[in-house]
C-alpha cells in the first residue's frame, strides 16, 4: 500500500494537469476549485468530495455547451482517482468504462471547438 502524503498528492495533481495542458486542453482555474484541490492535497477531503463540489459549482454557473475546461477537469479528477485506489468510497472503473468515459470527453471537447 502506498502512503499518499501531501507531497505525493501534489506531484500527482501537477502531473495530471501538465499532461492535459501539454495536449492543449484547458484545466479549471476557479479559485474555489483550486482551494478544494489544496484541501485534497492536505488530506482534509477525499477526491470524491472535490468532484462533488466541482459538479455543484458547474451547476451554479451558466452552462456553455460542451465546455472543454469542464471535460478536461473531469478527466484530471478521474485520473487522480484512478491513481489512488485506496480512497474510501471510490470504486475503480473497468478499462472499458474508462475508455467509454474518455471517448465522451473527447467528443465533448471536439464538439466545443466547432
């Protein structure tokens, strides 16, 4: 079992964001969201709570069709959850489910660019 301390969580978060940004995909920069990520890094809340809060934030803001930032941010959050399988209450997705989710994100991102 890996010890997921704050330093390892921060490295994981930065790596996941850098991967998306290297592909030209934007990641959420809202200060509230970034504060929740910092709470997760510090070990105060689980990643599932970050995702729940982010979903709530999105529901409170005006929607734009197929927003690339939202899709990319969800992909980063999903990657982080998959990397840390010992988070309580988080069930791991099968490879098939992950592939389907990735395709939906890609489709949403591409339709937002047209």
